[in-house]
């Protein structure tokens, strides 16, 4: 098997192109796997409460507003424990 220099260079180019394609694909996969996961927010973090529109800072106001008489009759004797 006698190969000329040009044939040998063509085979090398073909192998290099195939190798480069596989490395590019591998690097793309590794890059997607290395993306940092989102940091979990603590429920004690005050900034989370300020962004949550459902958060009430005054529980009795919330209960009175949404439960009205039921809240009143449930808690009317709470101060008589003294």
C-alpha cells in the first residue's frame, strides 16, 4: 500500500474533522450539564415575603377580612385566660 502525501493528508483531514465534530458535540453536552442549578430560597428570607402578593403581615386583619364573624366568635374569649 503505497500512499502519496496528498492522499495521506486527505485521510488526516477527514479523521481530524470527525474528531473535531465529536469533541464539539461532547463539549456542548458537558456545558449544558454544568449549568448551575438555581439556588433555593429560604422561606425565612424577607425578600421572598415582599415579593409574594399573598403574604399578609397582619394575621388578625387577614382573618377578620376573610372570615369575619367566624373569626370573631372563635377568638372572642382568647383574652379571658388571665
